[in-house]
C-alpha cells in the first residue's frame, strides 16, 4: 500500500506517518510539503490514497485536488482532506467537491484509521 501525505506541516506529516506505520508496517509513505510538489509526486507514484491539507503554499488543497481530478493518472485516486479549515468557506467547499472525505483537524484516531482502511479497500476493489 502506498500513501501520499501532502501537508506543509512537517510535524503533522511525521505524526501521520508514524501512526500509519504502526497500523500497517508494510505501508510505503511518501510526503510532500506543498500542493504542487504533491501533485507531481502523485503522477509519478500513483499512490493508493492521498491525504491532503487545505492551506498550503504554492498550491492549496482545493487547487491540488482539482488538478489531481483533472489528470488521467490520478483522477481515480481517493483523496481524504485532513484540514483545519473552517466549514462552509470556499476552500472547504472546494475540498468537499473534489475529495472523497473531509476529516477536520484534530481528529479521532480510530475514525481516521477506519476511513483510511475504507478508501484503500474501495480503490483495490475498483
């Protein structure tokens, strides 16, 4: 399983990586610190799942998700937005329209792991 974490917070990326590795020791974790780099990596890596922040430099989560959905190499990869954005803002609505799910920060760890499992399973069955 390959998961790409796109978030400008190194602490968040490291924490999520540790959490995912604890649950799935064989998972391959890839990281990007902004939306543009994340999109480029997704095209090359074709991960099973993308975890995407909302507010980032160079390309925000909404723009990155829209770009990912527009490319044939990445259009079917599940995206979970993990963000501290306020609901009902334009950025939140953009994420809602482009992503499989939005998980507000902070989140409940068991719910997060359940959501990751659900999305990876769906992708593998498709």
